[in-house]
């Protein structure tokens, strides 16, 4: 149970690039990072407009002199200070992630980056090499993976409660973009523009969330090959897709599917994962994140509830309030930021044993997300054919 005690000896001096006024994702980054006092927001380059960015930063309590016009000025200015930043979160459009992350790492900073980490595997692997050389961590904000019932699912699989895994069925399919809403909403418009979004829309923006959750629950399973078909039902979005179906074969013999869509009319969120084993199945739906459905063959369905004594220990370690009280996405993100902070401190202290004990979406997860999208696009653009994953 978490009662708000910091997980690190001193708050990590932290900045943001992007996430300014009107940014929904910027707000959730700040709420998550600051909730348990593991981070202190001391600087930022919050907006492309320096005046607007400074106005917003000072409203957050950041000194005017530490509200910078751009990320390069931020990193240079903070490097010159004895109390400069130790870490930065990047909440900007996709096409900027590679360059900002690279520059931050070269300045010796830890990084938390929005996904996708980059547009290509080559760029992602370059960042991974720089992070390793610099001894810095890169966290990727697969925020839904911070829900505690994901830890329960992982522990149940590891304990053999499902038996050999046969099927992994995933989806993230909402309906909010079933019409061309981007024509009136600039915050959505860049997501369907290849110049800013990269080679995909829903594959990179949505599908990588349940993909990482599957990787967290099933770390022993690796994709061997996949087949992807994608469509642009709102024609103005082409060549980027707003719907896609991906089939996956795993090295264990298991089979996976992932349906991702922004045109599933009527669906609020639609992110689910169902894992089918030889003895039992589990299912998690992010609209009901405090429950995990457990189905054993020839037995009644069981609904496992958050923060109950029958759960595995990792599933209750990050609970913030007693059972029966719903926890949500802000708590899940805060759990991730707690892990980011502990990983940063362990790295700075050279504590390899502690670092190895902390599970978080790291740069390897970021690389894998880019690799999956790249392979999906390659398969779809060849007419929906099977492609080897590696």
C-alpha cells in the first residue's frame, strides 16, 4: 500500500519539453510525476511560443528564468547550473521524439518519452546505445501498464495458473475518430499527418499499449512472425490507417491477434487483453481496470478485485487506497513514475541489483514498440503478408 512516502532519498530535479497549456497528456505527466514527491518540476520548455510557455510555466510555479524557449536552450541552460535538472519528460509530437531524446541523453539526462520512441528501429537502437553508453535510463509512457491487476496477471502466468499459453487476444478500439474530427481539432490533426505522426496512426498511437501489456504479462514469449492488414476508412487519413488487424505467431507456438481502431463507432475505449491457457483464461479491460476476470475450465467465473488478500504480492504493492475504492489512470501513471524515479536513483547510485528488481517500460520496450509498428507497416504495405519479426 502506498501512503505517499517518496521512493527516493531526494526529489529528482525534473523538466518537461512540451505539455503546455491545453495539453491533456502534459497534465497527466505532471500529476503522475508529482503525486508522490519523487520529482520536483523546476524547469521546462513548455510551448513553441516562448512567451506563452513562460506564462504557463510560471503559473505552475517554475521560475521565469527556467522557462526556456526550446529544448536546446533548456538543456544548455540547466547544464550550466549547479542545481540543474537530472531528468526530462518529452510530451511533444512523434516526429520530435528522436532528436529531443538524443540531445537529452547527450547532456547526461534521464528521459521519460512519449511513444513511439522514434519512427524507425535504427533510430530507436541508436538511442538505446547512447543511453547505455551514458548510463542513463529511458522510460516510455505505456501508462496503462501501471494498473496493479497487470501485475496480478503476470504473477498468475508465472505461477502456472493458466498452464501453457495458447492464445493472446488484444484490442484497443475506440470510436471517437469515426468521422474526420481532425478537421476541427488541431490536437488530433497532427496524429493523422505522416510528417508528424510517422508511418502509422492507430498502430503506433493505440496498438503499442496492449502490445506492451502483453509483453509485461508474458515476458517469456517472443513474436516470431506477423501479418497485418490496415485500412483508412476516413479516406483523408490515407496513407495512415485508422483501423488495423494484426496476426502474430510466437516462438512458443502460441498465436496472437491485435485489433486496433479509432473508428469503432460507439466504443468508449475498447482496450482489452485476453490470455488463454490450456487450463484457464484471464481477461483485463481498461474500462474496469480494478478487476481481472479469471475463468477456469468447468468452474464458475471469478472476478478478482484490486487490493484483496488473495492476490499475488506484486499486485498489491502499489495500491494507493483500500479495496472497493476505484483507482484509475492517474494512479497507474503515478505507479510508473514511481518506478522511473527509483530506476533513475538506482542508476545514479550504481546499484545494479536494485535496478534489476524494478520493472518499468524501458528503452528496450520502446525499441520493441517501434519494431512491431515497422513490421506491421511492412506487412500491410506488401498486401498483408507474413513477415519475419526480427
